[in-house]
């Protein structure tokens, strides 16, 4: 509704002759709601924190692992314009319900731009769990930390003993301009 929108006024016109004070109150309320709606549409968020999450249910293995591909989607306004230019990650957390028993579990996160080939976002250090370890945190090993709308992300299991289970990898960050 905008102040120039008169679709509401015919609804309250019959009240004007019967209860002028009620009509005045409704007219004032309509005007105030219109001003609030117009103000809210002009607000652009400055910082918006979010996360990207990969989950592998059951035993983590290297072959035939069905890990979904994540498509980066930057928030848009009501006119379908991007509110931010990219999503920038600052930390990666990885957890397991059941830790590896016999050997190291190692994973990599890959990115594809414009449907091209996949490349790692991590430096030489990959996400890994030693025998008995069920939590890992990474912040200084991220070499590609800025994602654009439409980028595809994939989690690859590089090595696993088959005993580790229920892997969750969460990349935390914020949308930036």
C-alpha cells in the first residue's frame, strides 16, 4: 500500500458519516502503515551471517558416497536484484558422531564456477580426522573463501576407514558487498 493507493479508502468511506472519529483513526492508521511499508522496502542489510552445511549420514566411505552438491544462492530483494556480491567464509567446522578407528579420514571441499571444473577451496591442509578424533576447526587453511551466486560446492571424501560415521562440515561466514 502506498499513500497514492486508494483501494482502502472506499472500504472506510461509509463509516465517515456514521462515526467520524473512527473514520479519522482508520485513515490515520492507513497513512502510518503506508509510511512504514515504504520505509521497510528501502532498507538494505549491512551484514548477514550464514552457513553452508554438508552432511554425510551413516558410514563415511570414499567410493559411491552420495554427498549433495551445494549451489550458492546470494539473497535477493523483491525485484530479484542481489543484495550482496558474495558470501565470504571465515571458518570451517567438521564433526563426526563416530570417529575413525583404524586410519585417517580426509575430505576436501571443491568449487566450480560457471559450470566449469572443480577446484579445491583449501590450501595444502585438507579436512582430516586422526584415529579417535571427532572434531576439527579450520580458519587459516582456506585459500578460496569468497563464493559468488551460482557457484557449486562439493564435498569429496579422499580417504576413510569405513568406521567413521555421520560427518557434518559447516562453513560459517557472511554476505559482503
